């Protein structure tokens, strides 16, 4: 599995990781097997959140990584309504308990909310000092939100921005991605398969994907992932509750598309015009 430096942190992180939203709905044994196969295949960036299954997904992740904590780049998120100074500290302790670990690698604000951002950032800094997370970052932040966050935190404190990014939703390429790139902030693509709404091979766009995949001995999803992580500094976290899907996705990390293949995908899935606001799920 290819690893790239995670923005300014320099930590080598696999370009393809493991999402976990809705994992509590899957058969538990299968979900655990999927996560463990992911680790075996090098998909060691695990993304979870206190919101997922109201904590139940963090418990599943905790069980999956038991005895393997040091292999994992473990990410969780605090809900905006819990993001006061005291609320962040409490939420982090609860996440650590459910994950059965003493530290996260990265702790994110799930989306911008009502609590003053300076309180949230002060709490994140406290957690770093306490050794409860190595790094912190944000999610669903537009350029204006990012500017405010960096003004409050200082340079090289915000490690990542996790945002919606898939072939049919490329809005971040206009402003968010270049801004993050300039500031050494890693971009993590969530819902890289459109949250299950993946282009069908019967559609004209899906046929382009399928043709490129066939020519490369790959699958359409591997091609889609390779396109999303084509720039250094971008990482993807597909969610898969089935071991076979995890194995498939791992292959996306080994595929490098040619300039011609990228241009074909760019034409089939145009990024569209810049629009106001950041798309979210
Ligand atoms: P996604 O990864 O775009 O798509 C997941 C769907 O694709 C599932 O139905 C999964 O099926 C299927 N799938 C995965 N690999 C497949 C394969 N190789 N072949 C066929 N089907 C495959 O959706 P997502 O869960 O919305 O996004 C990924 C992760 O991003 C989330 O789990 C979460 O960790 C994160 N996220 C963050 C935010 C945020 O606000 N920060 C928002 C949304 C998501 P199975 O499960 O049956 O394998």
C-alpha cells in the first residue's frame, strides 16, 4: 500500500483507508473481519466518530484493533454540539474508552458548529499536551472556515480537512484543495464512492470507468480511488463492511493512472463551475 506524508505532520499514511459510518448496521463478525483484513492489506488509516452508531462503531473499531493499536492511524471526531472546551475533553475521553485505547492519532471537529472555534482549538491543544491525540483537524470546512481556524491555531497545527470528494462531486478542487495544499493540510476524501451511489457500468460515465478498468486489469472502484488520490496530500477513506470489498479497495492504492487516463476521467466526470459553499453529505 502506497503511503504519503500526511500534510505538514510528515507521518506516512496509506492513501486508501477505512471508513466506518453505518458499520453498526452490518453483521458484526463480518464488519470485524473487514476491518482486520483492511489492516492486513495496509489500510491502516481508520476513520470513525462518536456520532457513528452513537458510539457503537467506535466499540467495533476498538475490538478490531485490539492488540494492533500501533499499526493504526486512528481518527475520531467530536460532534459540533459537544465542541465546547470541556465538551471536547469529555467527548475525547468517551471515545478513547469505547476504542479501548489511550490515544488517537487525529481528532477532528466533525463540522463547523455553534461553539466558538477558539474553545474547540484550545481543547484540542490540551489533548495534544495530555498525549490523548497526536494531531487534530477539521472536517467540512470551507476556505473561510479554514482561514479562521489557522488564524486561531497558528501555522502547522491543523493537520487535516476531511471533505466530500468523489468523481461526481469535485467542488473541493476549485478552492479548498489548493488552499489546503498551500498550507500543508492533508485532504481526506470522504464518501469516495458517493456513499454507495457509484456510477453504473450501463451509464455513459460508468462505461468510461469500466473501459479504463478493463484495460488496466483493475476494477472501476480501484480506478475511481486512484483518480481521487492522484495528488500527493489527498487520502481516501472508502467504507466497506464486506471483506471482499476491502480487498478490492486496497488495490486502488497500487494503481497509478496515466495522464491520458486522468484526462479521460476528467472529461467524463467534469469538476463543474465553482459554486458558493462547500458540498456536504
Ligand atoms: P462510500 O465509502 O462512498 O461508499 C460506501 C458504500 O460503498 C457501501 O455501501 C459499501 O458497501 C460500498 N462499497 C465499498 N467498497 C466497495 C467495493 N469494492 N465494491 C462494491 N461496493 C463497495 O461511503 P461513506 O460511508 O459515505 O464514506 C466513507 C467514509 O467517510 C465513512 O464511512 C466515514 O468514515 C467518512 N465520512 C465522513 C463524513 C464527514 O462529515 N466527515 C461524512 C460521510 C462519510 P459495503 O459496506 O456493503 O461493503
